[in-house]
């Protein structure tokens, strides 16, 4: 059974994210560890963010309460909507070509 209290709290956060990023959002659910599920969000303006739920069922309930469209995968149409900035590009390039990376773990 979904944690209704957490689902309601996450739904409020999803709705707030959508409202502050163009009025709507889309999401994708992904298992991350020990039963927890990541809710990846992409706003209408291309901004993105993540929330974490205690279970897949709670994450799904939160998305349904917030009224967002859920995608099966974070690729194709959904990924194309993500707007990245200089920070993300420098981090991605840095990891590949010796620029700014993730610190000591890069070695």
C-alpha cells in the first residue's frame, strides 16, 4: 500500500515544480535502491529535477495526484525537452576530456 501522506507531499512538490517551470511537467519513474523510486521531472520550460519516493507505488500515486504525464523511459521525446546549461555541458565534457570532473573518484 502506498504511503498516502508521502504521496500527497510529493504531489504538492511536483505541482509546485510544474507551476514554477512553465505550468506543466512530465515525469519518469525509476527504481534506484532498496525499494526507493526516483521521480525525474521535466518542466514545460525544459528545467528538470528529481524527487525520491519510498516505493514505486507511492511515486506513481504522487504523479497521478499531481496530474502529470508519466513516460516509460527517460529518452527520446522526454529527453529532448530537457534544457541544459553551461554547468551541465562543462561537467559532461570535463568527465570525457579531463576537464572538471567529479573529484577524487575520477582518478
